[in-house]
C-alpha cells in the first residue's frame, strides 16, 4: 500500500484513523465499479467499520456511475446492498450504525470489535446498550454471522 500524499504532514490521519478505511473502501468500490459482482453475483465481501463509509454514499455512487457512463447491469448501490456485508468493528456509535442499517438492512450488519485498535469490552458494552429492537440486536450480535458464515 502506498501512502497518499494528501495525508503528508498529518500523521494522525494515517493508518487506522482514516487511511486504511479510505483504502479499503476504495478497493471495495473497484470491485463494484469493475463489474466483479456483476460477473460473480454470489461473491461476498465483508467490510469492517460499518462499510468504510460506502453505505452513506449509495446515492452518489449511482449518480456518478450514470454521469460517467459506467456500464453495469444494475446500479452500484445494488451491488453494495447485495454483495457487501459490514461489521461494527471500530464503530461504537449509534448514528453510523443506524445509517448502515437504514442503507443496507440490519440483515447485512454483523457485530465485531476492532481489537487491538479499539476495546473489545467497549464494543460489547455498545452492542448491549445501543437502542435497537431486540430482534435486530440479536441478528447483529450473532444470528447474521451464523447465517452468513454458515456457523
């Protein structure tokens, strides 16, 4: 992985703060826009950090794909919704969790911690206490992983 010059002089933005999430989200977008999921509709990718910002930009991805003449059978947001699953790793905050649930459906969100960058105990306390219907909490905390990973 090469370092982005836009982050030069700002070491606090490197690695787990911003750089890794931006890079990982960009790799996932390359899979979407490159047609990988169109060619392999059963392929799945699991992204941490509630999807590395992808769930929050679905409309924009579709809008820019139309603007730039991206040729896919379906809009990019459809592939993100059907081929990408996200975890809560490193995101112990209700607002982004609720946005990911609204964008992707709670069935595509799984609990995870981000150890060693975040405390597993804090992630567990967050999952236990965040305001969610109990069936949604149960799905995110375990049932989705059981189903998606065939546990």
